[in-house]
C-alpha cells in the first residue's frame, strides 16, 4: 500500500467504531526482550534508559516488531517512568529486578519536584523518536504514543519501586490526602503536556496505561482512576480533536463498564481477567475494545493458543475490536507463538 489516507489505517478505522472483517492487531510490549534483535540493540545502547533517550535506537526497536510481524500499530518505545524523571525524581533500573525511584512520602518530597513547564528539557528525545517514526513507518501502520495514568505513576513515585499491592501509595492516600492529591494533580497536568507533545510530534493515537487501577476500590476508583483519565482525555480532545485515546484501567473488572463513556476514551483495553463474551456484552456496547489474550499463550503456544485466539475474535466480531494481549508479552515468550497468533487472527 502506498496511500497515506487514514482510511488505510485499520487501527484508526476500528477506533472510529468501524467493524472490520479482520480485527487489526498489535501487542503490548511488542518491542522487548523476547526478540533477539531487541536484545542486540539494547546491548548497543548499554542500558534501558539510554535506549529510551537515544532517538535513533528507540525508533529502531519500535520498528523491529513491525518489520518482523507487520503489526497494524507501532507503539513508541519509551517508559511510563520517564515522566516522573522529567518531574525531578531520580530513576534507575536494577537488572533483573525493575525500576527504582526516589520516593515521595510527604509534602517536602513533593515540593522538591519540578514544575510541569520544565518536563520537555528531559523528554525532548522522546518527541524526536516520534518524529523519526512518523517518517519511517509504513503508510498503513498507526503510531501510538503513551503515558502512565496518574495513579499507576504515583504508585511508583511513592514507593520508589514496583509493589505487589501498592500499599505505600494506599497509605499516603489514607494518611496524607492533601499530598497524595497534589501528586495526582501534578502527574495529571504533566501527562496532558507529555501526551500533547507526542501528538504534535506525530503520534496518531495515545494510550493511558493504568496498570494498577485494579487495586482502587469503590469511590477511590472513581476519584483516582476514572477522574484523572477524564481530565486528561477532555483536555487532549480540546487541543487535538480527532486524535483517539485508548484507556487501560487494568483489572478494573466491573469498573470497565461505562469507563469509555465516563472518560471520553475512544477505546477501552481489557486485561484477561474478564471473558470476551462478558466484555462484548457490557463494554463493547459503548464502542471499540482492545484485547484480551492471556500473555502466557505466547510462552505455551499450541492448540490452546489457537482456540483462545479464535474465541476472542469470535466474541468481539459484532463490534469494533483491536486484537491484543491482556497485558505485556513476557521475556520468556517464543517469537514463533506471536506469528502463530497473528496467523490465526488474520487467517481464521
Ligand atoms: C508499569 C509499566 C512500566 N512501563 C510500562 C508500564 C505499563 C504497562 C504494564 O503494566 O506493563 C509501559 C511500557 N514499558 C515499555 C513500553 C514500550 C512500548 C511497548 O513495546 O509496549 C511501554 C508501553 C518498555 C519497557 N519497559 C521496561 C522494559 C524492559 C527493560 C529491559 O529491556 O531490560 C521494556 C521493554 C522496564 C520496566 N518498566 C516498568 C517496569 C515495572 C519495568 C520492569 C519490568 C520489566 O522489566 O518488564 C514500568
């Protein structure tokens, strides 16, 4: 295909509500350690953050899964923790363990962070990656930018690392609500500017990752998952009408119902704790959904992979759907199983 018309971009068509005979497909963490070519480029960069901040190399790893598999979307290679770093948090990655950050445990730590107006000084290389990608991607491939949602980013900024139950963030929320809410507000405003700059640089869709939304219950879910997403999406829609937003309130369960309507999101991404049949009935009624094959099938493969892939395609076939995993692909995945999933989705 040589045309650059948005009509050729199946991801954009699905996000506009079109029901396509074959769902477009991409994969969370599609650029990653399960690919030998990713490991080679990462070794060249030296470490993960250098890879994120070197536009030519970040663009290269973004393109690798497009070349290998021909996915319908490319997702900018970066990380949700670059925004906290741009806001003045210290950030480093411990090999084999994950991210570490300086912590926010009270008003004094919050006061040491930088104003939103200063984030571009750190994040400019990310925008440059987006510019390179919008030149180099095939005409039919949609470029997705992204950021973490405020609650998920806050859980890392408060604890200084990933936590199984987000306990430190819940504690700050319950014991020092003014500081917690000021942090959520700072991240919300930073995320608006960060995503807006990605769109200006050429991102055609943006996605908000709320990986830990599932640990917010009742009114907390409304206040700290739904409301910040609504604020971000409302402001982005005002500045960039027509640019679709995908929201991913992971493990929201019942909270998925009405989430798109309440926040203005064009699409809700589903994890695999909900069945596609339930989600078709209760979530897809409001528009496009994305998901939701369990990532472990990329490790285990076989007939179970084929069956579950077909089941998801079938369950969502009456409405707009983007095929994806329920969460990111893991480093132990077999690249052959990714091809097998794509063949089943595209070939029936
Ligand atoms: C929570 C979160 C993070 N980062 C992200 C989330 C939300 C999605 C989710 O729930 O998975 C999002 C993210 N991280 C990365 C992308 C790039 C685009 C993509 O291919 O999806 C995206 C969209 C690259 C990455 N981000 C990271 C890697 C692995 C780093 C490496 O190469 O060693 C990649 C490819 C590191 C990272 N970054 C983060 C953690 C907890 C870790 C360590 C765990 C791990 O190693 O998988 C924070």
